């Protein structure tokens, strides 16, 4: 196979991912220092009872520097007539070795404190966000600790700290009859919202893996790669198709430009 007939897939197989090696403590400790500065400069923490917990964006940054990106495997509607609830599963994909290296599960419910009037898409989105943080926490907690922060995602702490608040608010008003009566209206909301949200299809795992392979091409810059990886889970199928097409065009244009310059 000559150079002219090589496909993008053939080329990216030989591309090295520019990232730290999680198996080398000296490299990951350097990452911890860089991570601490990035989190502080961008205010990516939430203070809970005097302790700093890193938001999911900080965990994603740590993962991207190690060549580890999150992929949403599924988001399941586990709602009932009395509760709007979603469960999400996220896996971590190691770009360097092309393997899955971790996973995380999470749920979000409108029964949580402060989420009673959340729309369905917000409940579903938070389940995904928590699953991303949980997956990274299972794999990279010690690096976050080395950076000087608590090794639990802020979104998970939000869930834990809200639980007692629900008990305090609901318990004194458990007796009045109007409470179950008012819940009849929200019970109808999930069905309507589900019909409206049904057409939305998030990017498939295959599309995300194709985007990752294209991002590994040597003509794609590191800032471009990092920006795309941090937003990959927000893409729907249509936007993923557009992203793949743009990446392929950018690669072709830049390769042709280099050949012309030569």
C-alpha cells in the first residue's frame, strides 16, 4: 500500500497519543501539579463544609491529559408515576492502548432536594454528568488527591449532601393531604417530556470512537483535540456526523497543503 492510497484509519493506527503515562508516578505527579493550577485558575471546585471538591470538568481535564476519555454507554429512564429518575453508565476509553479502562454508574431524580421542578432533560443530563465523574473517580482519585483536592466528584457530593435536606423538609409536612394531590400533576410531566425528547439521539459509541481516531491524526493540533474530547458527550448523532466530516476535510486539506508546500 503506497502513501497515496492509505486511509485515515491506516494512518491513525501508527499515531502516538501525546499524554502522560498513568503507570509512571513521576509523570502523574507532574500532572497533579498542572491539574492543581488548572482547577484553581478556572475555579472548577465546589466548597462543601469547608472542603474543596472538583467539578466534572476538572476530572475530564485530568483524563484528557492521560489520553482517557469518557463514553456514555447508555442512559435509562427508570422513572415511576411518583418520580422522574434516570440511570447512566459511562466507560473510560484509553486512546493510547485503544481499550476500555474503567466505568461508572450514576442516577439522578427529581426527588432530590432542589430538583423538584427540573425538566426531564436536566435530570437525564445530570445522571450522565455524575456517571462521568464517578468513572474518573474510580480510576484517577489518587491524582486528584495528589493535586490537593477531595477525591470525590462535586456532583456526587451534591447528591449526598442533599439527601438529609429532603428528610428535614418533607418529614414535618408528611401528614397534610394536599401533598399527594399536588404530585398528580408532575406525574403526568415525564410522559409528555419523554415524547418530546424521544427524537434526540446522542452520538453512538462507534461515532465517538471514529472521532477519537481522527483526532489522533498528526495534523490535528492538541488544543483542537482537547476541545473536541471535552465536548464529545454533548454531541447528538447529527452533530457527530458533521464533526467527523469536518475532521476528515481538515485532515485532507492540511495533508494536501503540506504536499503542495513540499
